[in-house]
C-alpha cells in the first residue's frame, strides 16, 4: 500500500499513519484490501513512519494506492496486471506491478516505461479529510456486505426495539439491552465483545467495532462509525472515531472525525452548521490556508492523542492537530496546531516529553505498551509540525 499526493490533504490524521490505515466504513482501508485479497500488505510511506509500517519487498510487487477503497471487480483488474503495468483512472494511479529492481524501499519508484491500463471502474477514493465522514455511509454499507456475507448473526436480545428493513448483525460476545435500533436508512453492525448499554437510540447506517462501548442513553445518527476499544456517550451524528478514543459523556459531536487515543471532555460540543448557512472552510496544511469543502455541515477533525477539557466548544470547521490539549470557556480557534496546550486565552507549546508520558499512561490503561517506535514518531512530529505553531 502506498501513499499518494492526497496524504497532505488528509493531515492531521496522516501525521501518524499511512493513508491505508484510515478507518472509513467499518474497516480500515488496509483491512478491506487484505480481506478481499486474502493476503497481508506492507507499506510505502513517510520515512519517520517506516519503522512502524515497514516495506517488505519481493521479486514481484503489487503496489496499491492507500487512498482507494477496494471492491471485487477492482481486485480482479489489479490481479491481472503484468510487470511494468499500472492500473489508472483519469486522475490517479490505482495500482502498479513492479519488479524488485524498480522498487526502492525508501519509497522511490521508477515508473518510467510503465504501461498504463485504464479502468472503467470508479472506486471510492479519499482525496480530502472531510470525505472520511461524508463518504462513510457508502463505505459502511459495502463493508457490512463484505463482513457479513454468508454468515449468521448472533441473536438480538428481545429487550430491544427494532425499526426498519435493513439488517442488524451482531458478533459473538456483543451485548445490547433495552435500546432502540432503527435500520430504515442502513444496516447496523455490532462488533465482537462490544456493548450498547440500555436506553440508547441508534439510527443506521452504524458500526460499533470490536470491544467498543455505547454508554447509557446515547443518541447516534448515522452514518457513524465507532472504532475499536472506543467509548461514546451523549449525541453523535455522521462521525467517525478511529479507535481507542473516548467521548464518554454528554455533548454533541457532528460531521466530525476523531483519531486514535483522544479523550473528549464532558459537555464538549462542536458546531457543524454556520448560522449563515454558508459553505464551511477547513484548514489545509499544504496550502497553509482555509479551503472550501463544498459542505454545509462540517464539524471538527482531530488528530491522534488530542484531548479537550470540560465544556470545550469548537467552531464549525475546526482542525485540531496531534497531541493538543485544549480547554477553557468560549469558542476555540478553528485551526489548532499539533503540540499545543491552551485555549481561548492563548496557547503554549506542549512539550513532547510530557506528551510521551501521557501517551504511556493512556496505553498502560488499555494494557498496551507505548514503545520506542511510537516515541520516535512523536518526537519526529514535534519537529515536523513546528512550522504550524509559528503561523
């Protein structure tokens, strides 16, 4: 899986992961490909991420664009590629077949003399960060079909009320009691060992990934995805939470994307619609300015390891970087650079040594180890994102 030029448009989420490890629908893009290919993948990505996401080179190599979601017909076309052929659309490269000598593990590819094969298919591709939530419904429905095909769901407890004609699929060990599940607009997927507590009201399409928890009385509007080991409460609308993150209390999250290892404080709210009903703009890292999204509804995009204090308020169309601690009364600015600490009264630099200690504690609570590879990524990011803190 390789990163294409859209990586820069999907910052801050791609500061800490390759494009292929973005979650959209139920699975990450990599998980979708590996399920259909029935094979493991490695990665061509930024050098500071390569220790965690290494490249494994073989005599023959199929390189697949990490921003592209698969489907069976596309897999067949890729498997048909011969050496020195590329599958392309009018706008981008979907996949290449390269010999070992043409593939440099540093990420450089010699594509001179490559024969381009045009595909008639139009795969789902992520080009902008807001497309993670705006295209989540289509991706979720496709993943639901992929994961549940020819499988039998566990039984839903009779204490629940169901509405609608789409399917509900429950994995082994999941618990759902005294909740309302509405599948009128799409399916509902409930992952292994996850839990929906009593009094919750959920409209599909919706995915609750493995070991995640929906707390009592939560209201969720689809299309929404709650990633593995995450915990949510309050009100959520058309949002994606990648995993290992908590929004466990009351407060509204709408048309938003939250990375991994984030914590949303009680009564944190975001605006997802301007009072003027104008199109929402979002900060773009590569252009160093706010760009049009074409959307009327757009909330907050938050990078990994970021956290909010009690009653934090976000403006419509806010970008929060990696390792941000934001708090205080009033609406926050709508671009908060990585490794920032503060709020409406001003920000100071969040020292990476302190950030690492917090990450170690958070990992330990989940029974995981924040190892040297993870530390090196944050240290590199602290330097790479310094330019944004000077804007």
